[in-house]
């Protein structure tokens, strides 16, 4: 049976209290969401100590910015996951690590963690056949092409932002993304026909 702590309505109540600087509500919010958010950070950063640092920075951000949360724009977990995602990529940029995107990092499990307002996160974390097919097809792309697509679609970066991040001409990035999407479409069509 899933924990009621991750129910969106309860999270909204805690966030509203955190906006009023209620330390007890912050602790309850942290206890309920930190394991899932830590797992998400770890999927991006791989190193446990990096994920711990990003999680801490993310909760400082939640404490300082809870008053900016708008329930009409995002579910509480989506809002907090976005903070963790942004902090994780800020961390990678600061550490001058090459951001090589592994296809497995962007399977359905991660997308659900970022976007799901589903109050049963354990169900939301189960991989689907389509997600496995997408991860397999992403894995067949050349590394830099996969990275360009991942930065564009999974991190909502514009083509110019992707070009800046990858230190490449914008025309190259646009071509790689266009060709990569064509290859993904072909690959998914092939895998879909095999079922």
C-alpha cells in the first residue's frame, strides 16, 4: 500500500506551510519526498555524494521559494523534481563534467518521476514496454546525437542552449536532433512491428 505522504493534496498543504516558514511542515515534506528525489538525483549524477549535495541544495531552494509554488502550474512532486533536475545540471556544469546522457537515464521511470502527479509513485516507477523500446533506440544513437536530443527534449533546452552547452554550432545541433529523431522513429517502428 502506498504511503499517503506523497499524496499531492498533502504535499500542497506542507508546501503552503513551508511558505510561511513552518519548520515542522518542512521536516514532514522532507521525510516524505527526500527518498524519491534523492533517487532521481542519483540517476542523473551517478555519484552518491554529488546526489546528496544536490538534494541538500534543492531543499534549501524549496525552503526559500515555497511561496512561489503554484498548484495550477504543476503538481508538488513535479515542481520539486524540476528543482532537483536543474540543481543536478547546474552541479554538472560547475564541476566541468562532460554531460554524457545515458539512454537508461531517460527511461519511463525518470520521466514519471519528473512529471507524474500520480499519488502512487511505486506504480509510476514501473517500466513499460514502450519506455524500454525508447531507451533501447536511444542507446543505438551516437553519443553526441543522443546527448543533443536528451538536452533538448528531456531538459527543455532550446537548440541554441543545447549548442551552447555542447560547444557546437547551432546548425550542427539542429541537424543532429532532426536526424536523431528520424532514426528514433524508424527504430521504434521496427521494434513496434516486432511485438
